[in-house]
């Protein structure tokens, strides 16, 4: 079915771009019942939604005229979630409305806001923008919305996922209420429906998605890889398929930066696309893909929405998508506008169950296989070289002269071998991968088992075989390895709350291995000894060195005996310690008894609490606790010293020998070095006619109130804690 007559100017633009037949979503929005109404449209990725709403609002902003009047306030406003999608929509609408003389302006983050404001002030017909930048212009009163006739929300679900709901409400409230509102989204979630109910009037619901049917132009493949072989698998997949353009998705900017640098070192023509790049750098990266200067793009999910790259034949999920929407939108970068594409998911062994559930939720059937090996890649290279058009292109006279000069001194075999070497020199070298045997636990439970054993009926409990009486005893994991295991030391033990529940995932994450390659885990007081399969030990140590983690260090075990032999179990159970494993108990008596006075004992044998203490009565309690023989010792005369010879905390009283300073509570205090205070502290002077400790001052009423307030606060805090 050809395009219906819309507007002479738009008809010419479609004919120039060889648009002969409309897609389902374009055909639906051009129906007579959709003319002039609000639309709520859901369609799959790559179905031509941009041209669809460009044609849908043509009658609203252009009418029956073939050309627009002089540009003034904008007539149409298109809001897109990302900069790349906004720039792509700007380019699409520019060629679609070029014959009608439309002036299309873009307002996106990362560009010069003052230049955008001057462009809108000079007059425009259509504005394409991102939510954040548009709100900035509205708050600064740099855009006039009084003449708006239509507002389009493209990829509305993505804008809500990115947290733009408040900005969208602010923008829609600032537009005229009589406008048309067109809402386009790949999926209509509850939030989208609520937004449509609030800001649309009598909206026409258009759904071109086919229930329980996957994208027919995309071939899904799931490749099993080891945790540390994901990067090598990316290289081999790129080399095996060799598309004209491909995109690799990662979760974080750091992953994009690392994978981009690795592919660049291997000789791939690769660019990066992430949120940390400026808008100019992102535009140049996309333009390099469109021009063919780059063949691989490593990107975060910022590039997963709306991008339409020509000849993009391969999408690789280097990191597993978080949900089915992310999977579908990432995969939708290929297989667009009727072109075929391949989507590859690199699945570590431990993530297979999750990926199976993800594919089932997305109604996608994937082909499971191992990563391509170097032998298969070299065989595919030979096929591509023999089918290269350069061998069948017509020969020019200049080529004939050069060929004759080459044949004059060389044999045809030498020239052919040189051609093969030249062809291989421009190709990155494939990587060696370890293909682990896969145990398929998804066998048909009604059919025979593939391992030769009889299938047990769970309902039959008549014989003892099902209860395990006749089953062979299970070999503990500690004794499975033997010579095939390598020991490593982890610098965290029982004193650091080491537990297999967090040690096991930590080893898998840092060492990029699976739990099947981990043997016994023995936890000691200050360290933990773990066993790693010998085949994976070298790669494990290499991955650990590349991981920056200063909290827990992993080093090869040197064979020395750990401090404690009470090892923990792999399943996380608390280990039981025997009495003979414990160190001898220390006596709690403080220090062993010795003969003689305290003053004659070494200083190291004295307890801290043996310092003199003074009570209200002035009695030395430490002295009272001594034996009678100790108290009977005569007091040694202490020669008087000069101020420079006095130790810290001593001063000279006017009527007696040096005496240690005391604080307010009567405990010994420390004075300033070399300080001499004749007469002592004023609080330390004895009262005439009295002996013993100095008299304490009575607290003032203000001090009592302050003490009571502090006590009440402490009680209140304790009650709250209870």
C-alpha cells in the first residue's frame, strides 16, 4: 500500500527518500479517525515512529498550505529523552519538512544555550529538545509557547525511567491547554497511562505491537563464556561475524572506557559513547559510525534509545541487561526498517538461569552455543577473502603493468602468499578461549537421562534408594582437588568476621571465575586459605592483580602453617574448636606475687590502678591495701631539688616537701614541666586546725541545676535506646 496523499511538499520529500510504502505505525497514524486527535501510540523499535508523528501533525501545523509562513513562535514541540535521539529527530524532521520551508531548531544539553536562545528568538517552526534544557529555557523565558499547536513526547517511558516526570509536568503545564498531545512509546506502563490520562483529551489508542511475538528481523544468540573470558569473547564474536557496523553495550562508563581501550589496542576501528563525553565528542563518534570510519561502538545504555545507525548488523551485550525493556531496546538498534540483524548475549556460567528468565519474559528465543574459536574464525576469514570483490573487479591498465613487474621476479605462489599475509595483517588476532563442559540440568524429566542413570520418581518412596540408604557417601569438597588445586591466601580471617557467604562471591568477582572452580575454604584466626582449580589459577591471579581492592589482599599461599588450625566450612557453618586447639588461658590476677615491698618491684609489674588515691578522709587507700610489712617501711628522705630538676607534676610547698598536684576529684594530676608554685594551689592549702584532705567547695545552685539537666538528658537517651 503506497503512502496516501498528505501534503504536496511532504509527498515530494518522501519520494526523494524512496519511502514507497508506510510501516504499520505510519499507516495507523494516517487514518482518518486519527486526524486532529490526541494519540497514545506503542510500536516496536525501528518501526519508523519519527516519520510517523512527523506526518501525523502535518495537518495541524501546516494545514492545506504547501509552505510555512515567516518563522515566529514555535508551532510544534518534540521532547526526546537523550541528546542523541533529539539530534536524530532533528535531522529526520529537517529533511521531511525541508520542501515546506520549515525552520527546525534543536535544544539539547551540552550545546551552547545562548546560541539556542538566539535561534528561537530569530523565529522557528519546530523545536526538538531534551527535558532538562527545555525547562531551563522556559524558566529563563527564552521560548514562547503561546503559539504551540502540538507537543510530542517521544520515548516517554524512557523519560520517566530517567527521572524526568517532574520536568515533563512543568513543561506540559506551561503549554496552551488546547494543544494536541502525541505520546509515542515502545511500551505503555502504568506511569505512561497516568500521564496520558492527565494531559491528553479523548486520546486515540494505537497499538502495533503483536502480543507474544518477538522482533522477526533480529536473530538472538546466547554464548556461554567464563567470567574472565568476556573480553576475549567480544573479540572473537566481532572477528567471526565481521559486520559493517556493530555496537557493544556495557553498564558503566568505566566498563566502556576499559573495553574501548582494549579493542583499540587490538587494532579495531572503535569509538566510545557514554555520558562522560561532551556532546561534540558523542556527535563525532556517531558520525564516524555513519561514515564508515569506525566499525565498532562501545556504549552505555544512553545509546540504547532511538538511535538509527545505517548497516548496524550486530549488537553485543557484554554485560547482561537488567530487565526485559533494556534487552529489547538495546537489541532494537539492529534489525531496523526491514534490515536483518544479530543480537549476541555473552552469558557467564553463573548467570545462565537469570538470562533464561530474561529471555522468557521478553518472549525471545535464543540459540545457545559456545564462543567461536580461532580455528573457526580463520576458516571464516578464508571464505571472506575468496569472496572478496577485489578478486573479481575489472583490471585496469595500470594494475596490469604492476602485475607484470611483480611476476617478472617472483613466482605466482609467492605473490599469492604475500596477498594472503597482507589480507591477514589488517585483521585483529583472535583470542584463545577455554570451553568448559556444560552440564544441562534442564533435561526432560519424563524421558531418559543422558548420563545413563535411571530417573527417580519423586512420588515413589517404597524403596530405600530414594532416601539415600544405598547411595555412595559424598566426598567432602576438601578432598576433591588434590594435585589439581592451587592454594591462595586471603588476608581476612575469623578475627575479621570472615565467612564463606561473602568470601565465595568475592573470589568469583575479583578473580573472574565461577564457583565450580573453587575448592575448599579454610578460615583461620588471621587469614583464610582457599583452593582454586589449577587450570584457572593463572587467570585468577592475573584478574586479582588488575582489581583495585585494598581491604582484602589475595596472594599465592607459600605453604607456611597458619596460626590457627580450626578451619571454617564451605557452607558457612560455624566451625567448632576443640579444647586442645586453644592457647593456654592467662591468669586474671594481674601479675604474679613477689616478695618484698612494692617500691622494690619492677615498674612493669605494677598495675595502672596502683597509683595513690585520696579519699575525703585523706587516707591513702592504695597504701591501706598493702601488707603490714610494706607499710612498716620507713619513709626515705627525699633531697630537695631545684626547679629545673623537678619532675613533671611536682611543686614546692612553702611549709613542706614536694607533693604531687591533685585535680578537683582528689586524684594526682600533672603540672607544667619545671613549674614551681610556692605555697601550692589555693585549693590544696590545709585549713588551720584540720588535717587530712583539703576541704571541698560546696556546689552552687546553678551548678546543681546544670548537673540535674545533664542527668535527665542521659536518662532520656537511655530510655530511647531501650
